[in-house]
């Protein structure tokens, strides 16, 4: 906490922030309130209008990636308006419509080994939007709530042409898929595959197509074929059809993997890659990868991971999506039905992102 931080209460009516918290592993969320950390000079408070449900939220509720610090309010696809700001915030004003993604703080100091190279996602002092401790010891709390406080650097102005509800999933899902496409400089003509056509995958198809690449969707659901084509896929491969799988061999330069299933067959994913092909892992299955090392070596296949996007990438995601008409398909639900929304995501039936909305 900065020494200049002021201990102002939240601008909510009670000075506390009300939300829906997980209080134990895998439990339904319950109403809960907390006293927000002091509003530092670089911080803002946002009155939340919308928050998307991300798969990471559910992994955190379930302690799937290690022990969660309960109670926790998850949610990191936040859209809302600034209701208060610290004295040092000059580039944003009260009333601005902003979005917050998975990260709420990084140091952005010139002597930081990662911020200084533009890798603020990997800042040693980085704080995720929920379930992480700030240096003052407070736990970060997310967007299934009426308000949130974050460092203003991690609140991004929402382009006017975006519907605020559709902007929500761009904050995490959107930037998570667009960041590696930027990193690998994916361009017109590159052959890009997407495995797992869900919250992330349906956006990956759109971003890849908007970049001019030749897009192939890999799905186990024949029912999604027409929708994949509408989202930008020129080819759709049903992974349950051995003939289609065989025909897709060596057909890709890049493969974006968004499928969290424990049953992903990595050897067949590798078979889709042409020589020097690059597989980009965006999902975090709660398991280990099983694959034949020789299948990578013989054809110079690479596998890399990509976490989220930093400040530059989130900004680029919003601008690119606004300009190229990349739009999440959403199911909107009232915030108080959060547990129903989570069940929709758990069931795999959501098309393709649940966005929770507070009363306007
Ligand atoms: Zn840093
Ligand atoms: Zn997320």
C-alpha cells in the first residue's frame, strides 16, 4: 500500500462491498460483504454493471489449482463505471466505462525484470483480480459483486462501439486468445486450428479469421459445425470421426488448445501439425500432459503456454475486437442467479459465455 493511500470507505451505501462469495471448496456461492482495502492514489473504484463467468472462476471455487483462500469473490471479466478515484489518476474520470480482466496490479517500475520488458503479466509483484494478496496483506476480491477496487492501470476504457455486456468476456477470454496470436504474429494465410469451441475457442475462431488466417475448428460436437462456420472456421473437423481426423494430419501451422478436458489426446493434436508447427496451450487441465517426445522432435513441433494478456495486449484486444467485429456470444443472467450461471458453465451447455448483470 502506498503511504499516500487514503482510508476512504467504499462509495457503496454501506461502505462495504456486497457480492457472492465461495466460502469453501466446491460450495454454492453465498451473499457476503467485505470492507475494501484503502483507495490508494493510483486506485479506482468501479460500480460493476456486468461480469462474465470464466472457467478460472470455477477452478478457484473448487480449489482445483491448489488451495483457495476462502471466502473469495471470483469474477475477472468486469465492466462498470468509475465511481471514485485516487488523486494520482489523471487519465480516467469518474463515470468512465471501463473493463477489468484477470490482473489488478503490477509494479510497472523500470527496474522490474519483467515489467521493464513489457511482461507485466509476469511481474513478481503482480496481483490477480481475486484470490491473491496485495502487499498490504489484503486479499483481492473479484467481480461477482456490486463494486471492486483495482489499480487504475488495469481498468481499460471500453470502446464506444462495443456493447458493455459483450465487452465483459473480452477482458479475460478475449485477451487470453488474442495475446498468443499477437505474440506469434499470426497473419493472413497462416493455417490456424482451434480445439475446444467454448468460451475461449469461439473467440479464437473469430480473432484468427479476422487476422486473415485459414481457420479450422476441432470439435466433438457435430451440432456445433454450422456455428463454427459462422464464427469463422473454413474447415470443421469432428474429432470423433477417424476419417476426418486422418484427413487433418499435417494441416496446421498453429493450434490453439482451449480444452480443459483430462482426456485430450495430445498425440492426435500433434498429428495435426505441419513441420515447425506451434501448439499453444491456453487451458489448464487439472492433470498432466501425456505425449510421445519423438512426435515433437521428428517434425520440430513446439508446445507453448500462454497465460493472459498484459496492459498492451488487453488494450489491443479491445481495439481489434471493436474494429473487426469480434463479438462474444453471451447468455445474460442477473447477478443474483450466479449459482445457476455457474451450473450452466459446469454443464458445458452454455453458448458461449455467461455474463452476470447487476440491476441497472
Ligand atoms: Zn513489475
Ligand atoms: Zn478468466
